[in-house]
C-alpha cells in the first residue's frame, strides 16, 4: 500500500471514530445538564417544603 493510500485510508477510518467520540461527548454533556437541572429542582422543592414546615409550626 502506498503512503498516500494508507494516509487516505487512515483518514477515512478516523472520521467515523471522531463522529462517534463527538456524539458520546454531546450525550454526556446532555446527561450532565439534566442532572444539574434535577438537582436544582430538588433543592427548590426541599427549600419550599422546609419553609412550609416552618410556617406550619
């Protein structure tokens, strides 16, 4: 296999891997964003429940 053909084949093989890596990175980012959002909502809910409990006492 000539050097240019090998280089071309390596580029073609690397491209789908790069796309797969990018998709995995984006998926992880979405999961992290969702986890942060859920944590924020949980904190707000707990703060509301604590305020209601204090008001009821």
